[in-house]
C-alpha cells in the first residue's frame, strides 16, 4: 500500500469535521500505521474536536469570504498569503503521500499546494450543490467522492465516484436502546418526542419558533430534546428550560441517543445532518439556512422532500408554520413511518470505509 501519510484538510462546522474524522478512523481501521495530520482554521471548532478524537491538527490563520459585509474582507488577501507559507511549512515537515479535502475554506490552500507539487489529492463533496473551493480544485483532483448522483455539472465526469456521506460510527452503527435514550434525557418513553437541532452554532429562526410555540407543543403532549447551539441556551427562558418535558442543551454529545429517542426531527439541512437523519430512518421537517452558499441547504432538503422523506419550511416561514406542521406530522404515525422508510433508503452505509478504500485504491494505481 502506497499510503503512509495523509493530510486531511477542512472544517469550520461539524458537517465538515465529523465526516473527516470518520474517514480518518476508517483509514486507521485499514492500516493502523497510517499517519494522519489534520489542517484546519485557527479559532474554529476543528481545533477542539479533532484532538478530542485523538488526532493532531495544525491551524491556519485564514478566514472565509464574508458575504454579508464586504468591508470585512479587506484582510483576506493577506491571510491567504500567510496561509500559503504555513501550508508550505506543514508539507515540508510532514511530507504527506496524499491530501484529502472535506470542504471549508481551510481546505483550499492545502489542496492547491498539494496539486502544485504533484501530491495526490482527493475531494469529498457532501452537498447536492458543490462548493466553490471544491469546484476550483476538482479539475486537478485525482478522485472526487460525492454524496449523490447528478454532480457532473460541477466536476469532470470521469473523476466522480458516488460514496454517500460518511457519518460517525456511533451514528451509522448505533446499538442504543430506546429505554437507554429516554433515561439519558430524563424523559418519558411513552410520549411523542421532538428532536430540534440547528447545527453546532444553532439556528435563530428554529430556536425562536420553538420558544414561542413551546406552549402549543406541550399542550399537544409533545416532549422536546433541543440542541440550541453554542451561546444560545441562556436566551431560552428559564420557565421553558425548567420544564420536565424539555431537555435543552447547547450541544448534544450523544447524538445517537437523541436520534433513537426522536419520533420527529426538526433540523437545518446541512448534508451530514441529513445523512444522520437518514441513517436513523427518521421523519423530518427541514428549515434550510437561507444564507448558505449557493443556497445549497435548500437543494439538500429538496432531495429528501422529492423522495417523500421530509417536509420543508422556509426560514422566513418558520415563525408561522413550523410548530403547527410539527404537531400535525408527529401526530400522523402512518406518515411518519412512510417518511422514515423513505429516508432510510437514501442512506449509504459505511460511506467512510468506501471513501477510505477508494483513496487507497486510487493511490496504489497511480503509483503502480
């Protein structure tokens, strides 16, 4: 096997970090001797999550393009130049055989440097609408792993391989019992349970809708597991957080327990969140992030909606529609069952191992 050292680049959100860790773990299952170095952005969540998973990470002084305030981008060219020299130092020290990019602005300078220096590069595109960094890197990548069909409009057809989206092993192969899940969250097993997740940073429209609509949810006999996102828990009134039917926290560490307990999921439509929902065969109501690049979260959500696996509510309509739709859907057991079965058919099991094996196979062929 030609792969001895691998750089994995990208991050910024859990949707990039956790799949990257899943692939790293898969590579290690194939060969425990493979050395893996992560490269991310300083001050972003990968600098915390990657070491917790047992991997070393180097941070770049880089930032993404600010779409909401163009004036905030004045320092971007200087940060890009600085990151180039940081990447050069990292490559000279680590000397990787290949680089794997999972998206996020920190992946671009790493993969670009690798391509300019003849080092094999591999990409994974989690979304149904490709990100600009991946599109720019795709032309010179050795292989591009994608979540679903129809990505030929973004990448060279001959380089595309459909692998699905990798999710954490505890999600893909969960053995948690419902009784264990409800014990963890201190909720009743015989009551309909709504899981609310807005990503690691939270979702303001979802949080506000749940807060204002909590009385209606409780009146309908629904209990709630609620990930508010970092810094958002204190915004929720204590009169809601103290209710025994509500388990609210900034970040749910044991998501396999949360999915096991849920009868219905309300979520943003990041690619990995949807993969996890599909892995657990859960019905969902999706509220796409309106300012996501190229509106890719709406495209992601449309895949589930068009396959009869979810409903979609626009962010601007969440305040008026989300609570009533959640109550209606969670109360319709037949529809929930049908949605869950349809979601399960969209899940690609063991995507992490498939990606790891494709990287190794491609590298072996390239190097003879």
